């Protein structure tokens, strides 16, 4: 009797998995060609450029509204939304230019997040705010 219930349970699980895959929409799958990551040091008020390559891995043409933001507890910087239209299998690189806010806290670290349609994906890129001024001793004397 236990074997019969185990078999019925296994069949039910398989049916749920098959139904889930059959109703999942993978026709407009957007992926990121993400090959690098790291922390970039920038001073408050300093400019930065973000370049992200996207690929439509779906089976049909797709259209997305894409934007980026660097987000931290103390500051954030949001880009300008861009429309991205890709045929199946095609790639395109989008570029955003921004400036670290002048009031960004020194030593704060903001993470790059990509927003597209109703989804988002944090990437492994951060901006660390470093002091813009640096003191160097040019000379000294002792008499």
C-alpha cells in the first residue's frame, strides 16, 4: 500500500513540474553578458560610465524598458530609462553616464542594480566613495 502512495505522489510531482514548465513564458528572456565585476573608487562629484551588454535568449523578438541605479543606504544615483528591442539571439550594449552625488558619504559603497520591466538584477559592481582631496607633504624643515 505504501508503494502505491509513493508512486501516486511521484506521478503528482511530475505532473506539477510538467505543467509548470509548459506555462512558463521563456519567449522573451533577457540575459546580461556579465564578464567583469568589482569595486570602483570615485570621489563625490566624479563622473562614471556604465556599459551593459544584453542578450535576448528567448525564441521571439523582445522589447524592454531598462534602467540602472547605484544604491546605498546613504546615497543613490538613478540613470535615464532606455528602450531595448532585440531579435531572438541578438545582443546590444547600452551605456549610462552619471555622477556620484556631491553629498555622497565618504567610504560608502553603492551597488549597481539593473531594472527591466517588472524585474531587477543586482550586479557585482560597486562604487566606493573616496575622499576627493588628498594631502601630500611637499617639504619640511627642522632647525
